[in-house]
C-alpha cells in the first residue's frame, strides 16, 4: 500500500496544544490535542504531547510517511528554534527544536503562530498563488505574518512581523507591551471591547449591550449585537475598521502586497469589519496602490488553522530544500 | 591585456543624467553626465546619452569588459522595465529597457533610485555584510529601499518601499501626493524648512535664520546655522529626528532590519540628525528590538552614489543569475 506523505503540525497555544498530520493538499488526519498547563515545564509538556501522539498514531502509522515536523508557538524564533520570553506560555527561554528532536528524528522547523498561519494560507488557503501578502490574526492579540517573494520575512533576528506593535495613535491606549497606542490595542478581540467603551463615552445611543457589565462584555456579544443591527456595536466595528484600514494603507506603502488576509477572532465579523477596513485603506492610500490590494478572509475554514499553519511550515521547508 | 570587468550605471535624474563604469569593488571609471532637459522625450534623452557615452568610452573600450547595464530612475518599475507617471521627469509611461536595448546589447535592469542606492550600499558601502536593512535617501523627497534576505523588496507590482508616503501625522502637512501627513513632508530637505516655520510659530527664540525671507531660506542654511549652535536650527533637526525615529520604531516592528542607512540631503547633518533619531527610535520601540538596530550614514562617500547604485543593480542581477 502506498503510504500517504504527511507532515506533523503542532501548535503550542496558551491554553491548548494541538496537533495533526497534514498532506500536501491540506487534508488533516489523526487530529488531537492536550491542555497546555500554566507553569508546566516545556519538557513535561512535550512528554505528554508525545504520549498522546503515540496513542493516536500507533494503530495508523503504516498509513503515513512522516516527512517532517512544523511547530507554531507564540514568541517563537525561526532562526534559533527557540521560544523566548513568551508571556502566553510563561517560558523564559526554551530551545524547542532540541526538545522536539528527542522524540522525532525528522527535520523540525518552528516559527511564531502568525507566521505559520501565513504559510498555511499560502499552501492550503486563499494565498495559494500569491508571492506577496500579509496575514493578520485578529484574536487575543494582533498577529502578523509578512510574505515577500514567496517567503516569510523573519528579519535580522527572527522577530520581524510585529505589525500589532506598531504605534498608530501617539499617546493612545495602554498596551500589554508597556507602550501606548499599539495597533493591537485597537484591532483585536480586546481592542473591540475597548472601542465599545470609548464609544459609550463619546456618543449617546441606545444599545442592547448596555445590559452587560464590564465583567460580562466580550467581543462575541458585540459581534452578535452588530449582526442584529445594534448601532453602537456596528459603530465599534466601523471604528475598528477605520484604524485597521489606516494602518494597512501604510503597510501597503512599505510592501505593496497583493492581498491582506484576515483570520480568527474579529475576522468572524465578515463584512462588518471588511467594508470599513477597505474603505479607509483606499481612502488613505497613495494613488499608485489604489484599487490593487484585496482584503480577504482566511481560506483555512475546513480545518484547524493552527495545525494547518504549523504543518505548512514543515512542507514549505521541505520544498525549499529540495 | 586583461580587460577590467565592469557594469555601466546610469542614473536618470530630474536635472541631470549621469553615468559611469563600475567594477566589482566599486571603483568608478569614465564618469560623465548630461543635463536632463525638461519636456524632452525619453528617446531624445537616450540619443544624447549614448552619444556622450560613446565619446568618453571610444578611446577606452579596450580596457573594459562591459557585463551589463543598470539604470536608476524616479518612479521606475523593476518588473516591467518602465518609468511610470514620473513627476520629476514629466514622462507618463516609458519602457526604458526597450529603449536602452537599442543601444546596448547587454542584460539591462532598472529600478527606482532609492532601491538602486540600497543595492549600492550592499555591494560597495556600509551594508556589505548585511542581508536585512533599510536605505533612506533624505533629499528633495524621502526615498526608501527595503532589503530582506539580501534582495530588494519590490512587492507585487514593483512599487514597494514607499516609506516616505506612509502617513505619520493624521491631518498633518500637505504632501505633493495629494494626501496629508506623509513622512516625506517632515523628513526631507523641504520638510526641514517646514519644521523651521512650525517652530517659528511655536517658540520664541532668537535665530540667525530670521534674516532670511521664505524665498531665501533652505535646508543648507538651517544646517549651517545648526552647526554654528543656533538653537532654533538645532531644534528643527531635533524635531526632524523625533518624527524619523518614531517612524523607524514602526519600520523595525515590521521588518527587524540590522540597520537603517541614511544618505544624501539631511544625512549631511550627521549627529545633529542621528542622535535625536536614535533616541526617539529606541524610546518608541518594542523591547524585543531595543538596542539591536544601528542607524548609519551612507558608506558611498568616495563616488557618485547614484552611479554606484545603478551599477550595483546590474552587478546584483548578474550575480543572482549565475
């Protein structure tokens, strides 16, 4: 029997670590996950991970030819194979590749989750034919992966692509990074809620959201209200799209991408976010670029975005080194 | 006799078009130039250019082996070989490569002047060992060339690298591009003079510059005054460095370069500009990047920056295609 060529994608997240085997067409097999425990050592996490992997893989191993391992993790460094100062994982400095090599005698590659997601879009999603695009994950944080000429931009130290931490508003909202006015404080799940508060302070408008205390409110509630026509909630998405569109106009001047792809979190809002983003991007863009750049929703809708992205990391490396 | 391997670098500028032969070490030979005439057709310009080139090259041709031609021009498109809508040249759409091929039966490559300058720094200047850096030319405009992984970023349409036209101040200064608040309106030769006016409006300070009418004032006068300790002039450079440093903090978050290289125009100010730029870049930068990025002055001090850059374009292409 011909064994199916696959790579193993592993996504280490703040609350769970998931994995799966992915073939070159983006089909995912033996997908599974374990919880990521706060304050657990990376060694202990990998031991549990491998145990779980073995359990689901054992009976199936004759079906697959495992070519490589791709790992996505917050604050991961592609060049060094490390995770450094990850606030999500409480890890100071871990060489993930060394750790993973104890379990897998295969080519192993690691990158931060947003970069992995970008490669996922390029291998399996809406960026299949693109060589220059920007991938944004708009969930708890604002992650970004920049693709130039078919490759992720890692920069001189492996940490390029921190678009979420560009300052878009001088003396703006306080950011977890210690500075003020970062794009992430406006365009993220938490940023949307902060915008809702800002609008409460600025405009008088009835809203179903006023039933909820600050301890109850979240982005899902704002999204549901907006979809039901709540004006205040719609305004919150319009303002979010304005800030994002203005920022993208600058991104385009730097990099002239074919498209900007939105995934996770706020991307679920669809046109509620896309329309104001497009409008303000075009309005603020240099003529040269007007009408050229698409804003798209992620094409990784069928599978687990994180696993597909991590696996794509490995596929990309295999194909590059051929 | 062994003939010296060289490429021909041609820089088409708004007022003059210069050329020279450059060897792989950056030595420049038979350098010469002709005026660029306003409203002259590109065909007529190339005819005059070739006539001049032939005149200086004829007696020397046995000394050189000409490997290729590199052309730098404003609004040039690397992919298409064209100059499009160049406000400096009054040309709507010209295929420069087709035009140059009538005269030179050699590989010909074209890029905008700032991208050519970036390759010049990489081949012959301070970026010799760098694979990720940003090159800025701070003269009449704010030109920029972005180098990622040893290659210029041209983007999807060949027009990437317009950092001068990112908006850094909402509703800021009017820009020639029709929008407001572009970086170029603050950080350029003209931007410095505008900053001088802004400071006149904001602070009370004696200054030798107050002798000059707006028709007389220029960046050179402001620079000379600053070098002589004039406080208002020094403040103008400090503000320029602040705006540039804030913008660079964002550039670093995108691309994580090893260095930012300043050349032409305002770069002549040296520490008067470098010091505030460094200070404000570090102050506004994500911790992750602090202390990692150098700000350097151009290393192309020996020769004509424009010719070296244009020639480097050709050298880069020859080496890439080997």
